[in-house]
C-alpha cells in the first residue's frame, strides 16, 4: 500500500467534469489495489484568471512541483465571447499552460493515437484505408520552437508587422529524439521523424541531430518525412506509422489530425514528461466551452491520461493496464458518448461513462 499525492487542475470548460470522472476511476483503482491517492486541486487558465487575475501563479507552480504528478482537464474559453480574451496575450488562459510546461521542463509530449476495433465505425476513413487499424505514438517536442521563441508585433513604415521565431538548439533536439528512439524500442521499432527540411534551417538541424541519435539505435528503423506529406499519409495509410517524432508546432497540428482518425478527439490522451518520473497528464483536446456543463463530453481521453500517469509517474503498470482494459471493455459492451456514437450502441453521458469504466476495474 502506498500513498501518492496528485495535483489536479480541472481548468475551464469541460475540464471539471472530465477530471471528476478520471478521479472516479482513480478512486476505484485505489480501492481495488489498496493505494491512497490524495488530491490537491489547483487553479489554472481562466479559472485562475477569475481568482488571481493571471492564468498561473508561482504558488501553483510550486504546489505542482511538490506532487508526484499532475492531472489536468482543459483550459481556455470561447475566444470570441469570453472576457479572458480581452486580456493581453501573455495573460490569457493558454499562457498558463505554456508557462507550466516550461516551468516544469515538460519537453516530451507523448500522444498515442490508437484505433479501438470497436470504434472502426466512428473513424472517418474508409474501411480499406483503415486496414488492420493503427497504433501511433506522437512524440511531440513541447518546450521549444515557435511556441517559445521571441515574438513581436510592431509598426514598420506605418504598416503592422508581426513576427514569431522558430529556434531549436541541438540539445533540445537530441533529448526529444532520444525519448523517441527509447519508446520505439518498446514498440514496433520504427521512428518517423517529421520536419520541413526542404525549407527551414531548424528542420535541417533537426534532421542532422536525429540521424546522430539514430546511430545509437541500430535496431530501430528511422525514416524522415516532410510535414505536409505526413499530414497526407496519416489519412492515406495510417498503419505505416509507429513513433512520429516531431517539433512542437507540427506535433500540435498532426496530433489533432491523428486524434480525429481514432474516431474522436475525445479519445486522445497525453503525457508531458521531463527528465525525471514527474509528468503532467491531460487529454489532447481543448475545453469545448460549447458543451461544458451539459454532461456531453467524452471523459475517455482524460481517463486514459490518468492511466498514463499511473504507468509513467507512479510506476503502477498493472493498475494502468486495468484502466485501459476497462475502457476497452466499456466500448465492447456498446456504451458510447455522443462523439463516438454509432447505430446499435447505447448513448451515455459524461458521468455514466466514468461510472461504467470504474465499475469494470475489479
Ligand atoms: C494542445 C493545445 C495547446 C497547444 C494550446 C491550448 C496552447 O492545442 O495541447 O495541443 O497548442 O499546445
Ligand atoms: Mg493542440
């Protein structure tokens, strides 16, 4: 029996309701496997702006650092109507997320895109394209590139000019590449490194360093792919991919695309890790303010993120397996939230989905 301390950031929009369901599942894990999870709720994003005027305070960062791991829902609101978006860019909800990623040095973002056989009908691709299905792991660099480069908006000769800079150092590329090859060894031993080396200097350096790292992993196959081609290949033949290794912005875009072909963006979990066991776990999707509080959101991505937390930060593999199996079981039993619904299944809301998954952990 062990005690784990988990920082929980429900956030905005559907965040609180999906995190509630993930906690329900974790509580069941605790009961069955005789652990205790203590939770400490922290404010981030719009929820923090409403209380503190900023999307992330130093106290919150310090509290997150002290925990064994952080479980997060989602942050942000409707960008056209929410007052949060009247604030300067560095005080809007998303700035909190970027700040915590940087402050905790969470450079490795793992986003698994796996097609459950039960969800074939929810996948927008044609049957012959799906083939035997796919199991992709996107390894996205998370603390560099365009997201963290210098930026400015200024006037030049009376005209507005805006600038964002894309910078990568060889050390930043090397450490994420190592992660990509390490995880490939536990999978099907193939890394597709995605860049735009036909245009960008940062991509040419990326390619060079990835090749250097690859020489330490002769048992792993490396291929390079340009990002535009990768966007196309994901919907042409997703089964070809194992680990997709890529920089921050490309990973942001490709992971949304990959999630859609798993049936719904509501299925894609993620882990953001640093050099230690510590990590922040969140669904890859956003806060969906349009359906917030309506019991419509799919909690599975958050529940699967909690499973990743059990596996990577708490070293509880058996418990993580149990959660993943329970999710599969619920899908097999025909329960679906609205986003993954297909004819012949039973439609359930957010809370019922969480309960059904928790019940299957025994
Ligand atoms: C994601 C999100 C974030 C990102 C936003 C909310 C800043 O889209 O985690 O993919 O772009 O990284
Ligand atoms: Mg994104």
